């Protein structure tokens, strides 16, 4: 048989094998990409309730780190909201926290001298930072259920920042609430200078429709996140949101 023919045949077979191999390689690559997309794109809605609760807790954990970094920079926790010269509310602590959540670009779009919902802030208003959204939420993408409980004796004060060292109740940072995940009916636009009250927190019960079954995720003043049962007493809830009262009894983790 002609040697040139053999060489050509061998070359053809080699190219054919390479082509077949390339098809297999491409197929495997497409399969891998498909699996990755399947894992990423469905997001949290296809995950288990436990996985979605853990992602929600991770959001709060990141918020807690950001609050600590804010306090480290400015010496105090952010106020619940800023006000103009006439005392009108302008912006929420969630807006003030953006630079500490790797959202510097979004923060720079916001005119802090204009109200949160003014035309000057339309672009930011229509943006929905993932960190402020519970994975179980079915409400508007721009809304959040991560709220501070604002009282005269809470960690997050209305218009003045509190020093972490001023949180001096008998329970300590580890058992004093900073941020709670409220029922979706209480959710607000993430930019809104609006949070929740002690009364709203106290009225939550086992019959309340919550993002997660039988409880809510909460962020404590030492930056740890826990799952708070709806079964805990109102006295214990009051103690958890009190920042400076020195006559509270020390609480223990097993209490909630």
C-alpha cells in the first residue's frame, strides 16, 4: 500500500480522533457550566428552608460587621436616621452603612442632603442591595425586613449614634439586640428612614406570619446572629432590646 496513503490515512484518523475528543471535551465543559448555572441562577428560592435561613443569617452577620466597622470609623453606631435643619427625616442607617458593605458606588449616587425618596435619589431608590433582602421574602425587591428596634434605651437611637461602650446593661453585648428580622408586613423600603418599635416586636407570636418558621433571625450587639423563638416571654424580649439599664438580670442562651 502506498506509504503516502498510509500517512494521509493516519493523519485523517488522528484528526478524527482529535475532533471526537474535542466534542467530548466541549460536551463536558458545557455540562459543568450547566451544573454551575443550575446551582447559581435559581438562587435561594430553590434551596431548602434551612439553607435560606442560613443565607438570611449571613446577611445579618455582614450587616453586623459593617456596623462594627462604622463604629470603629466614627466612634459610634449609626443613628436610625439623619435629619435636616427642620428635623425632617432624610436617610436611614442602612444608607449610611453602604460604604462598609462594599457598596461605595451606590453610596456615592445618593444625595444625603435630599430626602431618600426625592427625585435626586431615584437611581438608588430603584436599586435593591441583596444584603438587605431576606431570601424568603416575596415582597418588593427594594424592601427589607431587617429593622432596628428604636426606643429611648435601644442600641440604635433615633438621631444620635451610641458608643458601643455605652451598652452597659446587665446582659452585655452578646445579649442585647441590634437588628431584628421583622414580619414581612412590617417591611420597609431599604432606604426609608423607618424601623420598628418595641410594641411591634413584643406583639410577634407563634401565629405571626414570619419569613422563617417559628422564629426570626436577630443580630446582637457583639455581632453574632441567632434564631430567636417566638415562644420567648415579653419580659425577656424587653431585656434583649434594652441597652443601658443596669438592673436587668443576666440572660443565658438557653433562655431563648
